[in-house]
């Protein structure tokens, strides 16, 4: 939920924004490759109102609902087999 309690967020095949007043939904398909609907994909609202989500470290994303901007948390993370390499 956003800080103003106007919107809630959930995942299906993409990130979904739900306007609580009337149930209107907006799909954000640009995040589909960072969400896994068959595994856990938690969404955490940070104190500053941004959302943190992703199902692996390499896909962990911070999204700002006010601006629509997003970024990977670990930009230089490369997953190879079962090893994590940070450059």
C-alpha cells in the first residue's frame, strides 16, 4: 500500500496497482521479468514510499510509484550456476 493509502500493489504476471477507492487496476508489465508467479515474490513498502520486490537478488528492484522510476538494487550482480559474483 502507498503512504497515502490510496493504492495497493500485488503481483500476477506483472506488478498490479489497485486504486482502493474503486478497485481500478493498472498492470505494469515492464516488471514481468522481475516477478515469478510460481514462487514467492514479496512486495515491501519502504519508509519513503518506494516498493521493494523481486524473486532473486539479481532481480531485486526498487520502484518509486510517484515517479514511475525503478532500478535494480544490485546492478552489478551476475548469477552463474549456484555462485554469486559481485564485480
